[in-house]
C-alpha cells in the first residue's frame, strides 16, 4: 500500500509533536533526580527506567517492517 503525500505529511506532523512532548516529559522525569526535593531509592529508579524501556521496545516493534504474526506455511 503506497502512502499519499497527505498521509506522509500527517505522519510527520504528529511524529514531531509527539516526540517533542515525549522529550519534554522525559526531561521532567529527569528533574526527579534532585535529591534536595525528592526521596527515592535505586529500586524506584530501576522500575521507572525498566518500564520506559519496555514501552519503547513495544512501540519500536510495532514499526517493524517484518511481517508479524505471519501464519506458518510450508
């Protein structure tokens, strides 16, 4: 299926907005590292970054160009 320029333009528009928002949110998470304002431990940090890494992996997998859930055929 070939995408039209309209589809491409919409993808670019939404991707730029969503990535910019995500970067902003990641920076806000990084602000939580200020020990003068927050109390946390290594387990808290691991939970945060394991969760974020898992979500990134799942999102990336959806962009895979390999066919997923392809039925087995001989």
